[in-house]
C-alpha cells in the first residue's frame, strides 16, 4: 500500500476528546487495532522508573469481568494476539485478529482499557519477573554501557532512566501505584485509537462510540518536556570489570527532536557517518581498514526532546584506546571535509528504496502513522518522504555534522579492564573510575564509595 496518501487516513475526534483513526487495508482479512496513550516512561514518578510500562502491562493482565486466564482464552478462541508496550512518550495496547471478529476484538480491548482489575497478585508477579530479568542483565556489560551513556546524556530530565526501570525503582513500586498512574494519566484527551485493516471507517466509528463513549474522565494536563542541556567539554567514565577480555565503548552527544525540520537531513548525515552499515565511515575505518571490531554503529533517538546520538562498539581490551582515537579522528574529519557526493547518493538511494518496505504490513503502517500523530507531524510526511530525501543537499549534511558532532564535548563510557586503558583515556580529559560492582548495585548511591575522579593526564603509580 504505497505510496500512502494523507487522504487515506481517516481521522475524527469525538466529544470526549478521544481521537479515532482508520486506514482501510483489504489485501488480507485482518485488522490491527492500536490504542496509544500519550504518556510513557517520561511520566514515571521520581524513583519509580518502569511504572508506565508496568501499568500498560497490567491492562493486559485481567479486568473486572475477566481475569488474565479468561482474557487470554477469549483472545485465543478467535485466534487473536494482544500485547502492550511503553516507550518514552507513549504507551500502547495492540490487538491483531481477523476482521470478521472486529466487534469481539473491540469488546476485549475496551474492557482492558476501561476496566482493568490491577490485581495485586498479577502486579507482584510481573514486578518480580522484571526484577529477575534485570538482575540477570547486570552481568551483561553492553547493557550497563547502554544505560550509563543515556543516563549521563539526559541527566536532569525525566528521560534519564531506562524505560523498563531499574531493580531499585521496581522494588519501590507499591501495590497501588499502577492504578494511580492509570487514573492520573489515562484519559480520552490523551488517547488515540488507530484501526488498520479489512474494515470500513463507518464500522470503526460505530464500534468505538458504543464501546468508548462512556469514557469521559479528565486528568491533569502536563505537556512540559524538560530538555537536557548540551554539555561543554568531555566527560569520560571508565567502568572497571577486570574479568572482561573486550571493552564496551559508547560515545554520546545530544541529537535532535523528532519534529525538528532537519530530521530527514539528519538521518542522511548519520547514515553516512555510522548508521549505514558496511557503507558507513565508521564501519569502513574501524572494521574494514583497522580490523578493530566486528561491528560499530551510530544511532539517534528523537522524541519530544532532543534525544541521544550514540556511537556504539566493542573491541578486544588491547584496542580500546585505538578505537576511541579513531572515532574522534573520524568525527573531526567529517566536520572538516564533509560528506562526498557519492556517499550522499548512496544514502539517498537507500532511504528512498527502503521506505516502501516500512509500510508493507498493518503493523508497520500503524507504527509509522502513530509516530506522526504523537509528535504532531502532518500525515503528508508519508507521501512526500522520498521527495524530501531526494532534496537533501551536501551543504545540509555538512552543516548538521558541524553543528552536532563535537568531539570535544562528548560523553565517553568504557566498560572493561580499566588498568589496560585508564591512563590513556586520561589524555582526553578527566576520567571518572567506577567499579563494576558499584555500577550494578541495587542501591547505587549518588556518590559511590568506589568512585574516583582522575584528572586529565593522570598516570597510575
């Protein structure tokens, strides 16, 4: 179903404030229903990270009329799948089933949204599953590196914690917290229902009105999004884990907002630098030419605030400093010399050719449409995307590289055997040394006893 036109997406707003959207897709007898609540992990209360995601899951774990087993059984009877998720700026409930069962699916989805039971037993079991999973992840150096770079980049904002929470924050969630979060943040005004599939808009409107017309609640309005400050100077964090034979390396900067007018040129700029797989400069230099790693990439997340822009890789311990040095050199070269015409053409061909594949299934179309709705971007973006890619110029790409890629203002996180690289890292700035046991403690204090600040150029005795 490409190209997707703005006029293909039907949208109405009902008196209660709920937004209804429909997109006809008659190739298969399927229907994909998604509820998007415009509140995610950024709304987690202080010290209770992961509550938004836990609340979204609780809606799938039983209602006042159906416990979790009965809900699962009724979904199974019609061959439907249902799931939940929560990101930074929104939470989601999704149901996929046959279009002939649309009324049944709507009834089940409406029951989950309007009458969740918030069973204490289900909540306790879910919280414990999450804690157990996080404890297992404490042994994965790549997870710790990912968490630390984001937390330091977005410090001072509600986005500076993992969306799934931490062991400590999950332990701090009490029995009544999911219900309180639901009552405070779930409302028609902040909810969008999108139906993509073999069903006509009139049926969507009718079913939604019958089911959700009684949902008429008001919650507090809090649309402020505190943006992180762009730092000046380098911050280097070395996490010491002596048993590792490889180092996990992350270099981070702040990127852009999703609604930024430079979003598409920024995608192209990043593709050339490190987001384009084997054709990117990072991969060509660090893997193909130097052989320091099997994989290296740069990626960015854009939302209501300027999100993270992160370079991620791993390498044998002996190559740690060499990899960081080459990345810094590449950033400086990209800023000074800019992208080449051939690189720009390759990036454009990739984005123009791959975009239709992002709109092949009802689920893919739902994700694209809801992202636009969440961030207030016109649906015409879908039909003009390839033309916008085609118009990106070398000047735009190079200006963005100069504006955002500042090697002197990076946050650098390295997890590995610190004695092998600590002194050399100090040549690039002050180094904060943290023992791995402290970085993964459940009750990690704000100033760990085994954290040391090492001045630039420090030599270990």
